[in-house]
């Protein structure tokens, strides 16, 4: 079981700030594939991964990051400074 958090427009498209997901995914990309298969709102939110960043247990990482032992995965758009 992994806690999945959604921020900004990702949260708006999916309609949830967070959820617990039972997954067999080996990597973040595998998790995204599982989520996209759930329903259209997930497919829409994850349609362009270049527009997303991911953090695993609160550390920025890539979509090929392993999920073994991970407790939390967060998806969010890139941050801009200003």
C-alpha cells in the first residue's frame, strides 16, 4: 500500500488530494500506468508526463524510480520561481 498525493491541477483533474493505492508496480512509471487504467480522469491527469514532476518519500526523482519500500509518491506540476 502506498500513499499517493496529487497537487495543483493534477489534484483538480483527479478530484482527490490523496489516496492509498494497492499496487504491484515496480517503478513510478508502472504506478502511473496502473492509475491511468483506472478511469478517464487519471488518464487525463497523466496524459503528458513531461508536464509532471514526482517525489518519492519527499525526494524529487524520476519516473523510473523504484517503489520497493516506498510509503509516499507525490505528483505535481513543475515549480516556477518568481
